[in-house]
C-alpha cells in the first residue's frame, strides 16, 4: 500500500484571492448562505461608517434578478488613486490586500472613531469571493471605474475619468461566486431585517431597498433611533414610558493594555404583552450579545432586586427574582461603540471586551437607581408585574415537576389508569384509541371491538373546560392526566409564563387514531366538545397532524319487513331514506351507545370498512379556529349569545326535541 509523502515541499501558502476563495469560512464564518450574507454586510458596513461620520445620509441596496447585489452611497467615495506612502494605488490596497484600509489609526481625526467595517478586510474578502465586482467611485472631480473577476482585476480594469460635477459617493455591484459559497440566493427578508436594524441604530440615515424581482421598494428611517424603535415595539401597550440614557468612558480590558474610548446608548420600557432584548455594537447587531448582554442581566437583576427589598415587596421567605422574570416584561435595546473591539470572531455576533461589560454595568445601575427615584409610581407598577412574572414562573415550575412525576413514571396502563383497556399490538401505525362516554359504552365497545388494534378509555362524567381552567387546575384532574398518560406524547404549553411545562414529543405518541365516541345527543355533543377543547389546548399538534377523529353513532335503526336493517345518522337522513321505502318498516331511536348490541356497535362505530369517522382538521385559518373555541367555550357569554342568535337556525335539525 502506497503512503503519501509528507516533505518540506508539502507545505503550501495560499496567496492572493485563494486565501479567501479556498477558505471562505475563515473570514465569513461559513461557506454557505450565512457566509454569503455576511459578505454583503461587510460592503454595507463601509457605507454606514461614512454616513455615521456625516458623509451621505442615504444608502441604497439593490437585490438584482441574477442575485448580484449593489450598495450605493453618496459619501466621500473610496480613495483609490495612487498612494505615495505605500507606493501603490489605493485600489490595490483596498480591494486586493487583506488588512489594508483607512480605519486602523484611531488617533487621526480624519478617519473613523467608531468603525463597523474595516474597509480592507471585508471589502477585499468580498471582492475575492465574487464572480465579478464592478465599482464606480465619484471623488475629487473624477469618476473611477474598477472591474474584477474571480478576485483579479481585469485587463484595463482601472479607469479614471475627469468630470465637471463635484458629486461624491461609491457604487459597488458584485455577484457572490457559487464556486466559493454553496448558496448565494439571499432572501429579501434578510435584506429587510438588516436594513431595518441598521436604521434603528443609525438615527436619521435613510436606507432604501429595491428588489428587482418584485420591483418593490422599501424605506427604513428612525429619526430618534432606538427610542422610536422601543415605542414601535411596545405598540402603546407598555406599562412604562421609554427611558433613554447615554454615556461615554475610557478604560482598558487589562492592566497592561492601553485605554480605549467607549460610548453606550440604552433605551428600555416595560410591557405586559411583548418583550425584546437586542444588542448592537458599532452598529453591528450582536445576535449572541456577549459583554452588553452580561451587563444588562447583572445590572437589572441587582437594581430591581434592591428596589423590591427596599419597598418590602417580597413575601416572607420568598426567593429573589431572576433576570428571566424581568425579561418577560422588558423591551430593551443597547447600542454601544468602542475604538477597540474584541469580537468573538469575524462574523461579529458577540463582543468580549471586559471593560465594556464593566462600564455598561455601572452605567445601567446608576441610571436605574435614578429611574426608580424619579419615577416611583411607575417603578412600583413595574415591579408588581415582575413579581407576577416570578410567581407565575415558580407556580409553573412546580406544576411541571408534578406533571413530570405524574407522566414520566413507567406504567402498566391496565393497573395505573382506571378502566383503560389496551390493545395487543405495539404497532403505533395501526393502533386506535377510542375515548368513550361513560362505563355503559365501555361494556358495549369491549365486546364489539377488535382487540388486536383497538383500545378503550371511558370518560367518567364531564371533563373540565380546559379553555377556562388554569394549568394547575387542569393537571389536578385525574381524567385529564389519565388521558395524557395514555396518549404518551406529553403536553404542549405555549403561553408566556408556562413554557417550562412543555413536555411534548410527537414521536412518543402511541396511537395512529384517537377517536372520540359519544352519544348522538346534547350531552354527548358537549362531552365531545370538551374533549376536543382539551386536545386543542394541551396537544394541538395532534389536530394539525390529523390524528383526531369523531365517531358518528347512528340516531335511528330502521328495520324493514324483508329483514334488512339500515342506520340513519340524522333526522334528515332518516326522513330521506324512509321516502324511498315501498315496504313496511319499523324505526327505533338509539338510546345511547351502551344500549347497542355488539354487532351493531361493530358495524356502525368500530369496523374500519363500515364506520363513519370525521377527521378533525386545522386547515382553516388558525386564528379563526381560536376565535371559534373562544366563542363556544370562553368567558364571553354575550358573544356566545350573539353567535347563537345569528347562526342557530343552521343547526335546528341537530336539536333533540323528542
């Protein structure tokens, strides 16, 4: 077997464009769509840096039909002419040299104090990773045109032409290369999100997005930056006004390192319905936060806990709040800046500066203390809500632990769930669970069923209306917890304070069909509706996936003189059938499932070939389904009365008037 030689000549240094084209994830964090998106942000960052310095207040982005991208600004224009110091053209430095640019000397007042892009790393790396890049720059009375392909300047690719106008700005158009990135189809939603976020943290700068494919235009501008954004998110539902402060400082991350400048802008409000935490640094959105996130969590928890203690708001022996209780009602955005920034990596999703964290922690603590003093009445209202959040969370956690204890124990269904009758097969693709009304139905169905794949669970009386009851009360109901045990898939909790209760796993569902089987009378319909409501609230995915059915049971048995038997499932169906008969017959009204003989029960309700099942579907609009449940079973009695008055005539034939 041959062995590959590893010699001195095996060592290869990547040069030029290959440094990016062969290893894009080193610069952009990924060679997939995420990396491609980051390359766009590198170009956008340079225009934003210029606008923040007061050069050009409008930035336009075009998403072209061929997936190429244009970023156009009216700033000073990138310097691309000959550089006497470096003895090279600046276009060579900026577009073809990594780590060359105009943002490294922060002592020079002519360049950038707080920089988002590095105008040399990102711009050069994006050029290297492009199928082509065409650049038009207006500066110093000249128009400069540059053309690159696959990371290289094309022949005659640098053109300088004098113009009479004094217009300035840069236009960069490029197409990310599929030889570099696996996917370059950046969705319009990404551009919308990025430009909106940048408009939030760059007050007064207008961002325009043009999508050529749809020919739609989008504009984003926030004149007052993060303050306007907090107002927008709160949507007039906040329980406090927007509080804004900003401060600057100097410090260092380590004793032997030089000082650097930091500035922070912070706006927050408290809200009962929505919450939000967003962090930006030098205008870059920090998806993972880092130092600012740690500062916010520490400072808010410390100051609010101190205020609660001072106001004697804790109950005796009550545990202190945690940040999650605050976060449930907090809308907060921070926008920090620094002349020295330590990102976790080039994708800039978190910063790690120790001094920024310490500085922001102190600033937030100081301003929160002022806020509590100056806005005492509002602050008391806020901490009351935070304590509600805390107590709801703790109650939910206790309920979750009790529920987990109830559901997680390995059980023998026959012994642990009263009157549950299992089937033999373990094949979940054919297993059926019949949820029955009462013990009498259990007796009839037990004799009628196919015990290989049909299991039975009787409901003892009417279950709770799960739309009205809270989770604590729901999970104290033995009927409901027995049903959840038998289903096997846990419960789905989607509400704000009870996310900890969510134990749902669809793969653990033990049944292909869950069939609700009740008498065809008013009481049966109500039980059916209450069971559906329980499923809707606790395991709605079973409705979405089509696992829930209703078994139609016949209202009438019609026996003809020639010995045949027919079943009718409604008054109308009975009358229509009787009109077709030309022989003597007798009609017997069903007295309920428990009165049926096994053969009839099998034929009408349990035999897969002859039964009538109604599959419960959620294909309708989710909010319409939610509205109907609220109308029929919610607290709005007046709304229910109005609905019955308006729609009752459509259900007259279903009334049991006999």
